[in-house]
């Protein structure tokens, strides 16, 4: 556990906050209203409303800090996330992460569901996390399970290797017949992997020779197929300034004879909605326009869409594209059925020409999964996971997990955090010496 003491406080947008001394267990109940200038001066502080903080140091010495809260609609919302790499470099990664809609479209054209803005993932639709739900973990607020999970090799090269691990946060919600397990996995490599597990009961069962599903018992019951369109809102705020980030699109473009493939980088300077393109290996990254690593490269987080075999394009609107980049606006919470006054109805309306160059950028991403029931679903749908991963790109000039003690590479690597951290060089648990 951490022994670091946070005494400085920070907040944006003047929210009311409570300062907490982490590790000493001392709660300083000081409600303070602070402005953004204070945030810049005390960027090392993590201060959580209601003191709902998460602070986990993994075996590699990598550390994730963030706040969590619950809302009736989104369920668990994570905020103010900081990643400290295995060699001690610490930066802010995100302002807010949430599930921004779950849209269920049935194959028999019965009324679709919007579960986040409809029944909601939170409040009474949370399922209590029991000790059995959260083996070897820590239960937070009765609804969130915090665990450390092994993720296998962090790297392997000849005889050298390191095993990685992740902080995994899970909650379970039942906004209808289906149970959804909302999972956020934060790796010791800085990766962020959101996922949603579908389980519970089938949401729609018909009878007779329906072509829209699959027989789920011997008495003519047919589980109707459906598509879950999962939407996430990811407000990355990289580094010390939330208003100086930008978006770049990456493509790998084949030559006419397809013998060469050229990398192209395109700055997306205004709000935009984009679709994946498997042939061009299209992907996107959020970068900081000011902070670079020791090699002079912009630090960034990179979305690599690898899960697009299922899709629901026919409905148009928010389903016509896969990812959207917008300039931050507080009322833009839900990818669809966004009902806040003076705000767009869905993320396609949030995309209205504002600048995303050196701005507070928000990334919206969706993944679709079509569930064709099977008879095993009839007494409890086996969990089906869908999600994606966002990884650091040039966040550091070397791989911190592969820095061996005493390596001359370490002094080069540590230059990029000069003035940000000055702790003694640490030994890695599990390293060959
Ligand atoms: Ca920034
Ligand atoms: Ca906008
Ligand atoms: Ca942002």
C-alpha cells in the first residue's frame, strides 16, 4: 500500500472537494472551492469527492490512482486517473471514464432498449458485490470490486521475462433480464481496457418456428437474437493541462501493388466521427501538444480497434461511425438519448465543428456484439466479454517494465520526468539481477 501523503488539493471547474491524506488513514474534511490555477500548481494531488479513492501499487511498482463514484445512469464512473510507470514516472491520464450507453436491438424488430439512460446501470440496478463476487479483492461501497489480476507476460525476450498485472474494477448491473458486468482493467504497462460482460437471462424469448433466434429448450421456446451496441465515453486529459490535447488518425496505406505500406498521420483538428477501416488499419490517438518524452515525441494514448466483426450500421445515427472526438462539454454525457437541456441529443450532434486541436478532447467509442442464443443460455447466459484496449504510445522513451536494475538506459529514460519526480531508483519485484 502507498505511504505517500497527499496534502495539496486540486480540482477543476471549482467543484467542492474533500482533501484526504492517503495512507495515514486520516481524513481531512476540508471543503474547499478551488480554481483551475490551483490545479496547475498542485498537479500531483489526487483528491476524490466523498474520498472514494482507488490507489493501487502493483508488483512491478506501477501504480494507478483514481476516484470513483456511482450514478443512476452510468453506474460506476471513474475520474482523475493517474498512472505511475514501473520506474516512477507519474502523469495524469484521464479526467473521466464511463459507459455512455448500452443499446439493445432485437432481431425481430421489437422495441430497442437504451439501458443506460433508460433503466440505468446504477441505483437499484446495481447488484451487491459479495465476497464471492470479489475473490481476493476489495469491495468498495458494496457495488465495486477492486482486484489485482495477473496478465501473463509483460515482455519476454530470450531468457529474460517479466510478468505483468492489472488493477481490475468490476461492477454488475441488472437493468433488465440481462446482467451486465462492467469491467475496467488498468495494466502495469499503462494500458486501459474497458469491457462489458453479458450474462443473466435472455432478454427476449419467443415461441414457435421463429427465424429470429435459436431454440433454447425442447418446448418450442426460441431465444431471440439481439445486438448489444456498447458505448464508452473516455475523457482523456493527458499530463498537466487538460486543454492542450489533440487527436491524430493513423493509417497504414498500401501501395498499388501492395508491396509497401506507408504510415500516414492526420491531425483531426476539428470534431469528427470516424469509422474503422481494416484495410487501412485505421486507428487514433490522443496526444499532448506540449509534453514530449526524452526522444522529443509527443506523449499519447492510442486506440487500436481490433473488435469489429459485428456491427449495426443500418440504424444510422450514432451507429454510422465507430469513434467520435469532441471538445469537452459537461452536458454531453450519453452517446445517445442525451436529454440534458441545451445539449445535443446524441454524439453525432456533439460533433459540430469545434476545434479539437490543443483542446480538452473527449473520445467516444463503440463496440457491437450480436448474441445468437444457444440452449446453454436457458439457465444463465455464459458470460460473453466485449471491449477494447487503449495503450500508451511514446508515453515514455523506453519500456519501463523492461528496464533492468543498473541499466545505462535508465538515466536517459528518467530525464523526461526530471522535476516531476525524484524518488530513488527502485528495484523491480521479479527482476533477474
Ligand atoms: Ca494535456
Ligand atoms: Ca461540439
Ligand atoms: Ca479531455
